[in-house]
C-alpha cells in the first residue's frame, strides 16, 4: 500500500511541476510577444503624417518676371521612418501677379524639369517635354502640365506644402 500511495503522490508532484513549467513558459512567451506584436502592427494602425508646410522665402523677394528656383525642406513621417529631404520648386507669377508654385518633377517619368531663359520655357532633359512659364504643357510626351503645389502666406513669407504626384496619368493625383 505504501508503494501505490508513493506512486500517486509522485505523479501528482510531477504533473504539478509540469503544469508550473508550462504556465511559466506561457507567461514568458506572452510577455515577449506583446512588444513584438505591437512592433509588427504599428504601421497598420498609424497614419502617414501630412506633409508639413515648408518655407520658400519672403514674398517680397519672389516678385520676378521669370520663374524663380527655390529649395524647400520636406519632412515626412511614415511608420517608423522620418525623412527630411530637399526639393526643388519654381515660384511663378501669373498674368494678374498672383504667385504660383510648381513642382520641378516632370509628370512624365519624374525627371527634374529645368527653366531655360533662351526658350522662356521649362524643358525636361529626359524626353524633351516643354512647359510654359505657368506650367502648361506645350509639347513632348508628358501627359499633363507641371503640378502646382498648395501655398499660403504667413507673416510675409511664402509657405509651400510639397506633395508627390502620380506620373504617367492625365489627371493630377496625389500619392504622398
């Protein structure tokens, strides 16, 4: 009788220790899995921030009869990544004197469009797309004119919201 009571007693202790190790293992796994799950799901639950307003300089300095080249700092946060980059823009004036800002990215394949004083036009060096001073397409393979950017004037300074647009489509479509 003592042998059978010892066997049932050992089986109970062994099963208790097995359950204890299993429970501890599950608790450690849960503690380690929580940050991993959060890290994995964070980009899905967070939104890309809007592009912030960038300073393009004093409005008084931007009054000219030809497009002026300006560089703006663009800061974006996407998931875990924060990027700050310099982008080229052109500040132009329409017939009424209102300032307009154009992206220097060609809507055809994304090359950098450049102003040429001799032709009084923007020319894309990749495929010779041509645009008027106001960004209207005059020739070449580009599907539309140059893209205008949103602007505002704050304390006498021109502010620009830089955006990226889909290339190779006729309609202006924001992608970032």
